[in-house]
């Protein structure tokens, strides 16, 4: 959406001895010029090196209030032998960094307009960006609320459907012929899968809104909890799970347990005819840890390796493997909430390695 045309406001914060009237006359045919003595709401602020120190603190407050919208401050340096404000030094973190551009006197009108317009374009772009970010956040909140409401409201009628199907099975199974029992089995199975999908959608919609704060946690403990949840499945498949010592990271313990649980469950579910072997490793990558879960399963075709992280994307039918098509999408959303990424390396013959990155814990953190 384009912004309506308007005249930008420049506040001239120059004292009387700095020839404020001349500067105003220079600008007012192009901009709306304000010359109040206190810092007011404006698109750009113009000071000179003698008035800068008087307005430094209120200008700094104004810039801080505008953040993240760009709030430009331009310094005019007088044509004399003494400059009250030195040129900005990138090593300094005080007043010079408040200045976005410097114009030397005597002022070249064309150069001044060019510099002011460049800064004002940056300000307008930052305003438009924040507008789109705000609309996107609003849209995301609406989608999350819709997903939660839809999933939550579907549970009760689905629970009723499942209950009555089970009653029919218990009371009338002997009265049904083979085809009738087969149809009833399909209906019960469909209701169960629908329940799993709804629960998955609820988890997916709550990743950002219901997650715990990210704090230092031990991934060894998180993995142990995930394996405890999967103990029955591990025993049923006689799976061998091997793990290196894992690091401490900044994360949401419950959500990362879900990531491990989904990845390990998939490794077991999609194991080949050979005994299932899964290995969990970690290595440092700059400010992040890269955690990998490798298996000796059926593998994934390279053409499908991006698609599997999308909602409801399945590579196998329900008769071949259980699953709702939400697990890996949920993993991706959780990892992205941790400012990381997740990917898979595999072919369709020699197993898969799912890797994801998480923020490392600094040495000084508890």
C-alpha cells in the first residue's frame, strides 16, 4: 500500500546567532519547516554545531522513541575555525552517532536537498516497513486464533462421533456383515486420525503464543525425557538409540522435547527391514549448536526434502505408516521460534539425517 503524498516536516533547531531565518527560508519552499525551541514531532531534525549540545538529550530521546522507525538528524557545521562538534568517529558511542549526516557551511542548496531527500526516503521506507510488519503480525495473530478456535471447537463433535462409532462397534458388530464391519473400521480409523490432526494443529498454533521463555537448558535432559515418552515404541521395534553428550542451549524445554520426540519417532516408524539404529550428535557452529538425528531408514528422495516440512505433507499412505503430516512442520516452527533452521540430508537408499540449529549458551549464563 503506497503512502499518501504529503509534505515532510523539518524542525530547524538552530539558535538566532546561527542564522535560523536564512535556513528556514532555504527550506520552506520544499518542506514544512518548524522552528520551535523544543523538540517536537518531525520527520527530520536540523541542528548546527553550536546548538547541537543544547538539543542533544531531547533529540536522543526522540530518536529512541521513534525506533525502529528511522529518525534522521542532520548537523550543519559553520564555516569558521572552531567546530563545537567533531566529525563522527565510528569508535565513539556518544553524541556523534546521533548525527546521520553533516552539511558544511556555506550551504550548497542542491547538495542539501539531495541529502535531506535521501534521509527522508529512508524514513518513509522504514515507516512503510513497520506498517507491513504490523499488518503481518496482526494477520499471524488472527491465523493463530482461527487455528486454535477451529481446532478446539472441532474436538467436541469429533469426540461425539468417535464415542457413537465405538458404541455401534460394541453393540452391533455381530449383526454386521464383513463389509459393514470393514466400513465401520474405516470410520473409526478416520475419526482417530482426525483427532490426531486436530491435536497437532492445536500444538502448531500454540508454538509462539503458548511457548515458555527461552532459557538455558541441558539437551541431555531433554533427550532423556523424549526417550522416556517413546520407551514403548523403542522396545516394540527393538530400536537402538545412541547419543553423544549434548550441549546446553537457550530454548523451551517442552518444545524441544517435542522436536526430539517427533524426529526419533519418525526414525523408528520409517525404519527399513534392518534393526533400527538412530544416532544423536551435536557440533558447535559459531554462536549456535547444530544437532543431528541420523537413522538407517528408508531415506527421502531429494525432490521431497523441502516438502516434508510443510503442513499435511506425507510421502506414504496411511496404510503404510501412521502419522498426521504435522510432525515435521511442527518441528520447523519450533526451531524457527528458537531462531534456528532445520533440514534433512538423505537419499532414497541409505537413511536420513535431520539437523537443526539452536542458540548456544554463553559462558557467563547460568
